[in-house]
């Protein structure tokens, strides 16, 4: 009997796959990908052109193709969705959980979205999708799935088991059985193990745990993520304003949200003003990078103005110029360290555990300690290793000490202020802090030099 070929990510396989696509050999696609993970297939499709990727998706079984479409990189996913006929896309959406289906449909304009929904065979699925489309995509309502298992508190165990079998057809992962009353209000949850071990005639109302964490549909996704992290939840039920159970959010949905937010924060921290990928056009990449680069250029020009203002002092003590990079680099590094800690605290809401005054006192103490250590080290190096006068060493040391303290405060305060104004605080960790601290460092450095060296 011919053995089934296993899936392997390799250049040779990619060449064979492309050849099979050219020959329209769908059997090769199905047999080699039968044992593959959907994420692996998504990675291979990312290496193919759109026509080839669509051929692979059309060759796979609908449920497998649907899972693979969900895993595709955003750009490729969007292109594949746009290239599909409404009936074809609807057939895949019929195989998805409602939350994943909404993520796919949200990429279409309203008119195209309605056409696709109209072609769905599962009418219950279309009702779920229409309900979820009403919510903001980053809220609990937008993140939740309508597929979950619930039991009425008046049901017996045997009746509940029958219902679980029926409802489980549309639920891939069963974390909890949610218990509701006759008005669909959430009462609690019951473990599957408890149901199996109980007597058949036992009422679910006698088994469920009433103390359960739930989230409202209006809650922001970040808050949901924090709740699930804090209480180590694999899934959390979602309720409306009347406490009626309307959906559930699973840990994989939250992981997707956190990944997207992390990518946005990284781009903001590195000075990218838009959501871009390496494969985007030259114009789009340039447009995303230019704003912060311009800010950096303006900061550099202002810094040059600072240096020009103290031109006479530099002429008198040329050694001052040697330590400009040290002052600016240290200020930038301290500022980024401080702002990164604050951004991390804001993301986990831990920044509010201490009062603002307590936090700034702690920042001040850390900055003094770091500044003393760095300043002392630099003074010894400048005086004893480089052979400069003691007064000159004091200029560099005092300037460095001052810059460490000021940069620490600026790195701490800026993200908090931005967060209060509803601006992503991650942008404070990028070129903004670096440029501002460069100017601050130069100003402090030359001011100290002027006062101590009588320039």
C-alpha cells in the first residue's frame, strides 16, 4: 500500500508543490498536507503567489481550508478574501467559529459583507455574525464567540448530557458548561467531570458553582486580557447589560489581540507611524517612517544650534566636544529604560498600585543612585585615564548625574501623560524620548560647563 507523504517545510517541497499546482494535481496537495498543522500550511501559502495559494485552499477540505485561512498573514488573508467569490468565501465561513468569521468579514466593505452573509447555509451562524458585527472589534462583544455550551439550572444530568452532545457539534473546545436560568441569565458554571460523576436524576442547579467571573460586552479587550491573565482563565463568559449570557472569549482570542497590540507598540516604539509590513510598497514604508525621522532631524538641528551657541566655549575647551556623545547617549538610554517600565506597567494596570508621588520618589531614588555611580565612574575615567583636569572631570560627572535624573523623570512622566490623554504611551519609548533627551542633555552639559569653567 502506498504510504501517505508527510508534510515538510522545505525548498524542495515548495518546488514540488508549485509543479503540482501547474499540473492541477490536487491529490498531491491533499495527500502531502493531510498530516500538516494549519499554521505550517499558512507559512507555505505565504511563499506562493495568490493564484497558487487559492488553488491550495480550494483543494483542501472546507473545514481545513477555513482553519488555514484564519491562520494566514493579514496581507495574504485580505488578498485571498478579496479574490474569492462570495459563495466560496461563505462556504469557508460556515466552517468557522462566529468570532473568526467576523474577523474575516470585517475586512470587506459593507455591501460585499452582506452578499457573503446572504450565501451562508447555516442560518444560525448568520444570526450570530450579524449580532457580533454590532460590537467594536476590540471590545469583549467583538472578541467573543457565540458558540458555547450552556445548561438550564432546572435540567437533570441526563438531559444536560444530551444537550451537550447536541451543542458540542458547533463547539471545538469545551472549557466549561455555563449554567443559566429560564431568562438566560448567567448563574455560574459546572465542570464536565462533575456532570459525568453525578447521578442521572441530579439537577444541574445542585451542581454548579455560583461564583464565576464574567465580563460585559462593552469591556475593552485589554481589560479582558488582564482579567484572564490575573485569574488564569482559559475562557470567560460574556454577558449583556441584563446579565444574560451572550458569548464567551477563549484564551486564543486574547492571545491574537495581545499579539496585534504588541506589534503596534513595537512599531510605535521604533518610530513607525502606521501599521506596515516588510512586504509593503516603497511609498507606504517610506510614509510610515518619515514622520519620526523628521522629528529626529529637527531635534538634531536644534542640537546643532545648542552646540553653535556654545561655540566659543568649545573653542576654549575643545575636550568638551569629546564627551557630547556620552551625555546624549546616556540620557537617551535612561529615558528609554524608564519609559519602557512605565509602558509595561500601564499595559498591566500595575502603575496605579502606588500613588504618583510614591512612584516619583522611587524614580528619584533610583536616578540618584544610578547617577552617583555613573558620575563617579566617569569622573575617575576622565581625570585619571584621560588625564583631564579635576574641574573638567567634575563638569562631565555633574552633567551626567543631572542628565540621568532629568531623563528618568521625563521617561517616567511622558508615558503617563500620554496615557491620560488617550495617546498610545508606547510612542514615548521611541524617537520622541531619545530626541528630547538629546536636547536636554546638551543643554545641561553646556550649562554646567559654563558655570564651572567660566566659559
